[in-house]
C-alpha cells in the first residue's frame, strides 16, 4: 500500500487509520421525542500513519517530511489502497519520531495529516453596494431639520435674555418714566402754541 506525502514516499508502513465524522448540532425541542439534528457539513478527514524510515536515505526523507510540517502549507497526498487511487491536499498536524539504540539508519515515525479545504473566494463586489443610499439622504435631511430647530431655540433664548426681570414690572418703571419724560419734553411749548391760536 504505497503512500506519498509531498513527494516523500512512505513505503514501509505499519498502519493507516482514517478518521471521518459528521458535524451535527442537536437541539432539544419541547414536546418532541428525541432531538432535532441539524447538519453542519463534516470536519476534514484525518489520517494517522505509522511506519519506518529505513536505509541510507532514511534521515534525508525524515528531514523532508519534517520540513513540510514546519512549512505549515498544504501539500499533495497520494495513496493507493486495494487498487484505488486517492489524491488530495493535506496539512501535516504532527510528527513523532523514535530511534532505537544501535540502529543508525532506522527511524520509527507517527504522522497525522488533515484534509486541506481551501477558503471560499472573496465576495465579487463591494459588500456595501446593495446598501440603500436613500437612508443616508434621509438622515442628512433630518440633521438639517435638527440644526434649524436649534437655531430657532437660540433666537428665542436671545429674546428672553433681556427679560430677566419680566416677573417684577416695578423694576422697569423708573426707566420707563425717564424715557417718557425725554420724549414729551417739548409738549408744554407745543400746547402753549396751540392755545395762542385759539
């Protein structure tokens, strides 16, 4: 059962385990026997591989596999089981290595790879393109109305600022009399002139 990860051939394998599942949400519904189950797709397939690197190039192949783990990028995965080929891209999750004393060119390894799913493409247009711009015009008109109202309130405040003593009319009587006297200062001469005409 040949297996290849990013060009590194793993030909001396002890075991391969595949882990698959479903991503389900279970909701308790009052009065319903059992639970309502909602399907949220599936998690990525995970493959657990155990094997041995043996021979003169064992440390080189192990180093290449470790470089792919440290690169944290998707790599090609090729597997053939019972005559059926399987190809996808995977991310290396972890790599465990052991070496026994006295066996210089032999490494036992355990590797976990996860199916790589590319992210969805970005939206084609601007996310704000479908926004109703008439709302902005309406909001701008509303702000203009508020500013006009504030200006009118400020004008009323200016009118009332000179009437601080409006509640007590006697405080303004002396100034009213003096202004009346000034205005009617020439009245006796005018009345005397009218009397001489009679």
